[in-house]
C-alpha cells in the first residue's frame, strides 16, 4: 500500500537541508533560534539519514544499489 509520495518527501527534505545549512539563506542569523553551526550540521545530517531510511524502506537495500530501470521510447 503506497500512502506517501516519497519523491515529494525527498524534495521537502532537500529543501530543509538547504535552508538549515545556510546555502539558501546565507544572511539569516539562526543563532537567535539557538541553532549553532554544529547543531545545524547535526540537524542536516539527521535529515539526510532520514532520506536514506526512506529509500531503504521503499526500495530495500538491494534496490538502493540496483541500476536504474532503462527508459523505453
């Protein structure tokens, strides 16, 4: 049963990583929210780990290393 669009979830997680790491909002001061450089790295690392777990649950470990399916024209 597929109840979650994993591509949309990956896009959301990528956006969160970009925002938190400062690539998207370089001039924004996250320290007023208590987010230091170290904690931003830890948060983005946790989000990246979540992406890997989503792939492992969706495709299984074997599916994560399998070549992508060929395109048919």
